[in-house]
C-alpha cells in the first residue's frame, strides 16, 4: 500500500484518475439536426499503486449552479454521471481509509 507523509501522519491517498471522458451525444433525427445540451461524465478511482477502489463515494457539483449529484464506484472502480447538463463541475471522491480528493 502506498502511503503519504503529511503533517507527520501516515495516510493512504486516493488518486482520482481524472481522465474524465466527457462523451457528448449528437442526435440527428431524420433530416433535421438537433443540438444536445447534456452528456456523460465518467472516470476511474484508483489508489497510488493503480489498484481500483470499488464503493468509493463520488460527488459531482456544478460550480455554475451548485447542483449536486452523488454515486458510488462499481467493482471496477468506475463511476458515471449521466445525463448532466453541459457546464463546469468539480468532483470529490472519498473512500474508507483514504483521504478525500
């Protein structure tokens, strides 16, 4: 297990692999084109060694509106928020025994 020294106390640390993939879907029914104002935010929560963290609590907060969504990672450490409006967001992840990141 990777440990990090901060303030003289050893703690485990989460690494939020913010390879957040924003997948925006463009739908075009028939001949008319439509613009979609929502998409998906997904990512993987891992520790410093690269091991996935299942069951981590992930909170997505819109920095534009203050709207909050919550989910937990699956057995592969993956989280997904869908649909979300296009905008600016912050993400916070917590898991038992780890620092919040």
